C-alpha cells in the first residue's frame, strides 16, 4: 500500500477544456481587441460587453440650453 493516497492519483484534464490551439486563438483575439481599444476603435464582437458590465449608457436629460455671450 502507498504511504500517501496522493501517490496513486493520476491528473486528468477537465472535460470541455480548450486545446492549446484554441487558447492561442483566444489570446490573439484578445490582443487584437485590446490594441483596437487603445486606438479608440470598437471591436465588433465586444459590442454589448461594456453595457452588460456598466449598464446602458444614459443620455443626460437637457432641461434647457442657455447661450452664453
């Protein structure tokens, strides 16, 4: 019998885990999105994430416009 039960354990990958290729694809996509964000360009597939996290952007209510001279 083994001294420690952990000696008999075999590591098994989690089911449904991504492959190395899939992780690399996701990393590259994230890098592209971050670069676009730095340049102030929205990423098409990220549309809606900010709204989901921050809530919908509200347009301020304007009661009246005053012209200054």
